[in-house]
C-alpha cells in the first residue's frame, strides 16, 4: 500500500509540472497577441511582412551600402586612369586570389585599388573578403572554369561596364547641350593608328554660353569614299539622337593620306645610322632631324625648311649633312646590304635636279599658306579674319601661278651653294647635285593612215616640267582654296556685318538692300521670322547702341583652346579650358554681352541667332587633328591590341575631362547596376 501511494504521488507531481509548463506557454501567447493588437491599433497600415523581415532587410541594406561604397572607389579610379591615358589591365595576374602577392604586376587598375585599400576601411574589408573567397573557390574548384555567382566588383567585366557607362553618359551630356544650342557643325578627319588602321574622329561644334568643340566618336574606317563617310556620320548622329537638319556645315580634310618623310624615318629607325648622322652633321643648331608630320601642314613646311632652307636662301639647312650621312651609310661595310642599297637610292634621289625644283616650288607655296594654316589652327579663331587671310593668300598664289622663272632661279642658286659645300667638306667627293634636268628623247607615236597630225611634245626638259609639274601643282592649290573657302563668299560678306569693327560704318552709312540675304536664307529654317528686314533692323539698332553696351564690365569667359606639349612640342598639343579676357571687339564678345544683358530673348532675338550661326560654323577640322595626339598616347606600341570601343571611350574621357569629372558617381553606379539582374540585386535597394 505504501508503495502504491508513492507511485501515485509521483504521477501527481508529473501532472502538476506539465500544467505549470502549459500555463507559461499560454502567458507567452497572450503577450504576443497583445503585441500584435497594440501594433494594429497604432498603425493600421503596418507591413507585417516587413516587421518579420526587418533584421534581414537591415542587413541587406548595409551590404548594398558597402558594395556601392566599393564601386564608388572603382568609378573614381577609372576616372583617373581615363584622364591620364593609362592602361588599366594586365594580361595575367588579374584573379583576386593573387592580389596578396605584391611581387606580381596586376595592372594599373588593381594596383591602385590595392594601394587605396591600405588606407580606406571599406575597400580594405572588401579586398580581404574577396581574396579569401577567391582562394577557397580556386582551391575547391580547380578543374572548373568561371566564377559562378561570385562577384568581386573588381573584375574586368565590372571595369568594362563602368568605362562603357561613363562613355555613354559623356555622349548624353554632349547631345543634351547640342539640342539646347539648337544647331551644330561637324568636323571630320582621319589618321592611321599604330596598327595602320584608319581611325576617323568626329567632332561637334556648338555654342552655349561659349564655343564648344566636343569629340563624340572615333570610328574605324572601312572605306574612304564620300558615301562611306556620309553613312559613318549619319550613324554617329543617330546614336546621339540628333536631328541631321540641325547641322549647318562640316569641315573635312583630304590630305590625311600624306605620309612622313622616308629619308628622316630611314635614318631615325636605327641607332647605328643615328650615330653616323651625329658624326657627319656639322651643325650643332639643327642636329635633330625630324620626319614630316602626318596631320599638320605647318609640320610639313618645318621639315622641308629644315632640309632645304628658305625659298632661295639655302644657307641654314641640313641638305649637305643628310647627303654625307647617306653616303657614309652606303660605304659602311658593317651595315646590312639592303640598308646600304636604300641609302644609295635616297642619296641619288636627293641629288636629282627635279627634287631641288620641286622642293623650291613647295617652299614658295608654303611661305604663303603656312601663316594661314597656323591661324586656322588657333583656339577662338575669328571666322571673318580667317576669311580675309584666305582671300589675300589666294590672290598671292594667283599672282605667282605662272612665275616659273623664280622657282628655276632659286633651284640654280641652291645647286650652286650645295656643290660648293660638298667640295669644301671633301674635295675628292663623287657627289654632285645635278645642275639641270636630264634630256629625254621624246616618244613619237606612230601615225596610222587617215589619222590627224598631233601636236609634238616639247623637247625642252624645263618647259615640260613647267607645264606638267609646276603649273599643275599651282592650279591644284589655287583651285582647292577656291573650292574649300571661297565658294560661299556672299555668305561671308553677310557675316562680316556682324563684326563689331564694322559697326561705325553701319551706323553712319545705310545698309545695302542685298545685305544679310544669304544669312537670312540660312536662319529661316530655325526661325521663320528671321527675315532680311528683321535682321537689318536689329543690326542697325545694335550698331547704334554698341558704344554704350560695351562700356559695362564684362566678366572673363571660358574657352576651349590648345596648348603645346612639353618643351614646346607642337605634335603633342592638348585641349584645355582657358579663361579669356574680353576684347569687346569680336563676334564672341558681342554674343557674350548680348547674353549677359538678356538681350537675346526679345530685343535682339534674330541677331542672337545670327551670332550663334556665325560662331557655330567650322572653318577647319583642327579639333580632330588635336585628338590624333591623344590617339598616339592611348593606342601606342604597348597597347596596340586595344579594341575600337575602348579606344573611343578612353579618347572621349581624355578629351572631355570637364564632363568626365563632373559626372555624378551614383548615376554611374545605377547605370552599371541596370546591366544585369544580379547587379541589380547587389547594388539597388
């Protein structure tokens, strides 16, 4: 009986214990119910799902914030690399698990990221995490390829996405400014890169508060026909969503196929030949020999002047030194046979009288065209002054078009001087410059029965050269200037009325009835009220008020101009933003004053449109030529495999630094995140 009582007491205790446990659970449930009831009474629109996942969402937001901080650093590094024309990748050692090894070269981008990681907490934590994960992935999956779902934000794919995004944003900024300006002109020019592929630069010129010339595309050319260039330009404008009807003009250059001086390249391409040049050259002032520039006409004149001196004045030139150098290379037994053969060929070519005649002819032409060429390549060029220089140059060339005697006399003077110099240096030399053109027996074509007699060709070599070479070259130069610059003379005459220098004459004398007619025809498509009467009325009013308007101080304005490279190297010019003082005597200053006093909206609306048209016109494609200096820095011998898309992206970043540095980083990150669903989950809330 006692045993049964003990067992019954144990069961009772067990029931009491279970009852107590159930009571505690019921109390907990009541508390949870009270919590939900309290929340429901305070906020009827509370998101229950958000309450349950609040901690998870908080952690997710913190992860997104950290990733965006890392990508912010990536974007800034890409900006610096693009701004400084640096390469960003290395062929090897790009994997994250190799970043701890400081003895390896990881490329500029990863090296800068690693350096920043030493001082940036967020980047340091990210690098440590990425390196550890990459090591585990590399060790566990050595036989597999690909990263799977592992995203480092430091890979070439991410960097390429950032570069492409920055390029697109810069283009969008330029397109927006062009649409705001309402009109633009196009500059096109081509050059060959280090891989001998033709690259075409496309530059848009437009006016906002100042004149802008922006590089918008660098396209590889597949053909050099006019039709292909039209299609190329059409594709570029379509990609920018620009209306082709807003284009008011274009500037192109047909001289991009001219190549460098073969003799200079022949000597410069070997240190052995350069040593011979240093030994044979007797002029310390002009010892440096340079090839003809590929893109700038003044560079061709400088090279020709260094080689043959000035027109009719050969005293300061390297002609004799070059001949002695080529002769020494030809006689050098340690030099390869094909090199000696080339040296002999170049020497015989320079000794020909025809070479001297042609050199004197081009030096005479360049003496007239070089000042014009240099002015056309200056920043902030005045189109009206340029037109006056073109007219004077054209007239000077027409006056000397048939003056072959002056060229012949200059060539004879040069030959006499050169032969005397050669005898002074070596009396036993066998080199002698030809004193005249060689006589050639004229070819006689057999006449068949019934054929009409043909005029016989001249047997005089100089007369033949004058007709076929001298006159042909002069006519080509004069016709090219006429076709390129003077075909729109009446329009330039209308634009000259906009020059403040002509305002006193407009104020005192009546405008001709035909004034600004051509200008009105150009502006009528932008504003139907831009009639001749309205333009003349506003022009007369501005001319009468100009003396008062220009009395007020005008702040300095920014303009994009060019500066020479280090040590005055003109082949490496850079485009810079420069503050210019107002002269108040040019069309740009006139536009700035009208803009400052808000006179372009009502008082001088049509005249403001005329000034914008004038300042938008492109006379030359010099902005394209400046971009070629950048092309040589980016696509060099060490970066010859750079793709066309990346070449364009880096050239735009280097050329348009002000837009590059002004881009919003968050906008760049958001655009990068839109490229894939995975990046959207990792970078967007």
